[in-house]
C-alpha cells in the first residue's frame, strides 16, 4: 500500500511538471529567457540581442522574447527596429503589459502623448492594476494631456504600489533572516505529536503496512508545511522515532515481533526523508 501511495505521488508530480503547468506562456518564457535577461540587465545589450534573436529562431511566437529584443534595439539606438519588434510581439500576444509599457515610453519620448496614453492604459489593464510603472507613466502622460486630477490619482497609485512592494520585500527579508521562526517551531510541535502517534502504531500494529502508510503521509505533509526547511522536520521526526523506540519503549521478547517493529521503525525513518522531499517538490509545483 505504501509503495502505491508513493508511486501515486510521484506520478502526480510528473503530471504537474510536464502536463499541467498552470503558468501562462509568457511566464514560462520568462523562465527560459533568464540568461538573456541577465545580460540585458547588466548592460550587455549586444550579447543579449544575440541571445534573444537566436531564441526567436527557435520560438518565433515568443512575445516576451520580442519585448527584450526591442529593449536591446532601443538601448542600442535602433528605434525603428525596436518598434517593429514590439509590434510583432503584440501580434502574437497582446496581453503582455510590458510590451505596451515599452511602446508607450517610445511614443512619450516622441511627444505623441495621446497614442502613448493608450499604450499605458493597456499596460495598466493587462497588469491588472499591479504595476507601478504603468500607473506612473500614465500619470505623467495625463499631465501632458492636462488631465491633472486623473494624473495625480495615477501617480499616487504608483507611489502606493511601490511602498507596498518595498514593505513586502522588507518583510520577506526579515523572515528569511530568521531560520527557526514561529512557523517552523509550530510545525515542529505538530511533528513531535505525529511522531508519538507513529511510534505507537509501530508498537501496536501487527503489520508494517499501517506504519509505512502513516509515515509516507506524514512525510508528505512535512514537505507541504516546509518546502524549504522540511529537512529539519524530517530529521526531527526520524530522531524522535529512533530515540523514542530505543530508550522509551520495551523491546518485545519474541524475536519475530521485534524484527517486525524494527522493520517498521527503520522503514518509517527512510520514508520520512523520501516523502518529505517529494512533498516539498509537490508544494513548489503547485505554487507555480
């Protein structure tokens, strides 16, 4: 039974990884384009342009690749080619907010404010109101169009989004600085209770299937609770099982029963590490 459960979990992970990726095409492309994006962000525009051009030869419908190709062209002063790349990207996927943001910035620089406003408005729409740059540029454009009240609202919205982003990063940084945080400690208490229950099952069950099944499920829960720190909880559960069995339980006199318990004990310990690893992978896949 425990083998079937583990096999089912592994099969589900494979399904999620290769057949049920819930990310849209643009999000998947961003992951594949990281090498070129890093080149662009570091100012190596010519090398980045080569990368994106080669990528588009393999994936000619990648709107995100066209976006970064256009940014490279723009940085290199090749504005008409940049505009052409943006238009091509929009023809394949008009919902990429940054395509409209980039086009709007070019039009703004050309003082074509009405056309720029339309692009920034699309950027706000397709980013679902979550992109500070889109609001800021739309606000600046509205100032040029003498829409002063609306411009002030856009600029205030941009400022609020940036403050929220900074606060979120700060909170994330504080959380990452503390390894043994309250969340991990609360999960550790749960694991201690579960380890006690599992040890009781090992001692009382007449077969190995029940402790193995419980260990596999508990280990998968460990991975879900702490996909990055699950190894700590796995060690805690394994150590609690071994220490509890060795020092706080009475060894059976019957050799067959003793071997059955030891088989259940060490099998459960092994399943704890395997299951927590699988549970962590599954949680990360679901997070995508």
